[in-house]
C-alpha cells in the first residue's frame, strides 16, 4: 500500500479489518474499469506529504474533485496550472483578508501538507464526473479512524471543520486535548450567506501553532 511508513504503525489494525480489505478490492476494480480520481498513486497523498509525527493541523474535506487534472489527493487542492475551484478561491480570499497574504497563482496545497497540515478528504477516491460515487464504501470508516487516532495519540492539534459535514467529525475529537475551529463551508453558497468570510481561522490557527511549535504555517 502506497502510504508513508510513519502512518503504517498507527493504522495497521484498520488495514487488517474486513471493511478495509473490501474497500481496497472495490477501489482497485473501479480504477481498472472506470476513470477515477485522483491518480492511483496519489490516493494517499495527504499521508505521504504530511507524516504522522509532523501533523499540526487537520483540515477535513468531503470528496475529491471529479474532473480531469484537478484532484491530487489533498482536500481542496488542485494541481499547478489548474483553474481554482470556487471553494478554493474563497479559502485564498479569506487568507488574503485575514493575514494580508497575496492571492497565490497555484492552487496546489502541497506546500501546506509539507508544513504539517493534513488535508484529509473523508472519501479518498471518486469516479470521473460522478460526485460522491465512492462514498459509503468504507472510506469514511477509515478516515474517521484516522481522526480518532490523531485525537488519541497526539496533543494540541488544530482541527478546522468547515460546513455541516465536517462539523459532524467533532464527536471524534477530544476537545480537552485539541483545538477545534468551526465555521461555514467556503463554497459560494455558504460563503455568500456570511458563514465563511471573516472566520479568521488561519490567524487563529497560527496563534495556536506558534505557541506550541514556535513557528506558524506559511499559508
């Protein structure tokens, strides 16, 4: 399995469960017979570019982008030179407003992952042009376990929960040990109703991260 060694020790019990073996059989079949995203070697990119010991922040998404060239295994992220999707545009606008950081050219969030931001979609794969097509196959069981393991084994992690779906994950997190920031989703529907802009999640996160690690995230 193409997942970084730092995670394997913590996730080995999940890998051995029947649901996970069934999930992998399903995913392998889908990639053989359908066009799916992200590319197969990028399914576990969130883990491969943010190692277990390095996790400082967790951002939870729902489903990978389902059009060509977009998904790269990190939630909300797209490959270099790909047009920024609406939610990502609003994320960058909030960062610009909150921290005064210039809106970036690239929507590739690999730079965040490599600083300790786990960009975790609840479902890690999707069939082309069919949003939600790989939901309820076992991915959510796996990623919920990832969240619980991080909550149990680490301290002072910032969890950024955006929108109703992500907010449901709060029950998996020990609020005594960790920091949970919740707001509306950055999608235009939510953002235009006033539930996203002005949440200042990026400056709030850096305040916490700087206290713990002496250095914030370069967003």
